[in-house]
C-alpha cells in the first residue's frame, strides 16, 4: 500500500508529495517537528505535542499555520487512510519557501509555513524486544546548540550520536555537558537509586519531553520520589536502574553505560513498572 502523506493542505501518495528546494528547512534547518505515537489506532498525548509545537513555533517566530487548529483531524485522517494500528505520526512545520536563499527571515505576510505530516506503521510498537532486553548506551560530548528546548529539525548531531553508539556496539548515546548528562540523542535520560528517580531539570539544555512529563507524574502518584537535578555518568554507572523516555520508545530500560553493567545487568523492576503504568494510562487517555 502506498503511504498517504499530507503536504500544505493536500493528502497525496508519498511519491507525489513535493516541497520546494528553497524551503528554509532544507536550506537552514529552519523548522520544527513533533512525533506522536499511535496505539490501538489512537493518538497518545496529542494535546501535549500540540502545546509544545505551538511553543516551538513561538520561540522561533515562525507563523502559526492557518491549519494549526485542524492538526488533530489531519493526524486522525492519516492514521485512518494509512490503516495505522500502532505507529507514529511525524509533523514538520517550516518557515516556508520564499523562492530564494537569504539569511533574513522571509516576510510572513507573503511566505506561508510549510506543513508536512507522514505516518510510520510500527505493528507491535509497545512490545519492542528492547523493553525486555534493555539498551546499552555510551556517553558522548553534547555539542548541540543552546536551545534544545525547541524541537527543531536540526538533528545532525543526534544522528551522528546514534552512529557513534552503533559503531561502539551500543544502542544509543547519552550526551554530557560540563560533566553532567543532558539527555539521550532522541530521548530523556533517567537513573534510579532506591526509590528515587533522578533526571535533569527542565531548562534550555534539554527537550521538555511530553513522555517525561507524564512519566514523572505517574511516578509521583506511585509514591516514588523524583529529584530533578544534574547527574554525572559516574553516578549513573552506580545507579540501581536507568531508563529513557520518548514518544516512540515510551519507557525503555538501560542496562549498560560505557561498558559498565547497571545493578544486576538486566532491566530493573521499577523501570518495568513505570513502563506498564505509562502504557496503561496512555492507552486509556488516547484519542
Ligand atoms: N529529547 C530529545 C533530544 C528528543 O529528540 C526527544 C524525542 N523527540 C525527547 C527528548 C523525548 O521527547 P518526547 O517524550 O516528547 O518524545
């Protein structure tokens, strides 16, 4: 089945969808995105993603596209026409294509933002084997720009980070700035000591994960302690458990950091419990 995508008001087969070579995202990574997961044909935490999208647009002074209020309907339509039971919906909004290349932002009166959405079909997304086996991660220096709270399409370094991990025989990388872990290449990072979850506090240094917000809320409701503070890779190696969160991985255990096994070297019980609660509650609230 050919995938149907959405581009600037039209639903099209993917091979007929086109964006200008002068699009600011192509030339300058001048665009933002969101990823919303689909479980059982329904969207997980759509409201949270829409809110963060609006914030990303505001922070970059990108005009809110006229279609903004229809985004839920567009997500649902793509899920429907592509017959997605479990999967992901990617959304990208760029500053548009002014018809030439210039560092100066185009006039928003005459250049409309580009809006693109596409789906990925991922049957069994919530039953990923990695949830049972756990992930191995390496640490790398965080050399990204200083506004990681904005979800831009500027993903080259995270992509390089994944390649560094792969080359090292690991699954992903945690990035380190001034000796402290910021986040994973495409996820937020956590360690657990006893009954306490430790994760970096929100700032411009990390993406304000939608999954992070939900998981910390569920953790507090389940009587776990939450400390939002910096931690080092050395502290992480000594932790009882570690995990990551993202809209596509949900809650995923980490079992090894820079070659050092955590705890018993298998996914931890608290991480498994958090994953279960997150998936149960998210499915209940899905729309
Ligand atoms: N940090 C980074 C750098 C990410 O790319 C992502 C996933 N897009 C996250 C954190 C997790 O955010 P969310 O839970 O909203 O998917």
